[in-house]
C-alpha cells in the first residue's frame, strides 16, 4: 500500500542538514523558534484545511525541495521515509492534516495526506 502526501518542513539549527532547499540558505532558527513558527502555521492550516491552501503554504515556507511542487512528495510506501514521518502519514485519512507536529532528523513537519 502506498500513500501520497504533501508536507511543510521547517528546518532548524539541529536538523541533520540545516540548509533550506527552498532558499539555499543556512537555517538560523533554533529548534524552539522553529517549533513556534510551525505551530502557528499548523493552526492556520487546520482552520483552512484545503489542499490548495496547504500547498500554497508549502510553496511559501517549506524548507524541503518539494516546496516547488506545493510540498507534494508523490506516492511512497513503508520503508521509504523516516519512521516518524511514515507512521504519521499512514495514520492520516485522505484529506487530513496532521494534528501533531512530526519531528524527524530533518526538522519539524506538517503533513497532509493527498491519496
């Protein structure tokens, strides 16, 4: 079974590769500041839960290279993503946005399951 998700990644200085793939700049946010920022973005997205709104936020803020595609990672199966991200993605219903911030070695994520 595969899922398809879009995600917004907020990297921080403790991320395994603290360079934004959207801006190509070194990330300067502390983990606490990154968590504060992504929590604010998540509150907005949970109150506006539509794929176009989510993808627009990803394009504007995500530090992942997928930001150029609205955060869309395409389909993936178990074993292809970091475990916390994978578990959260497979637990979501189609169209659902993660209600918990997902923390991985890459940074903090908000995930929306697309399929």
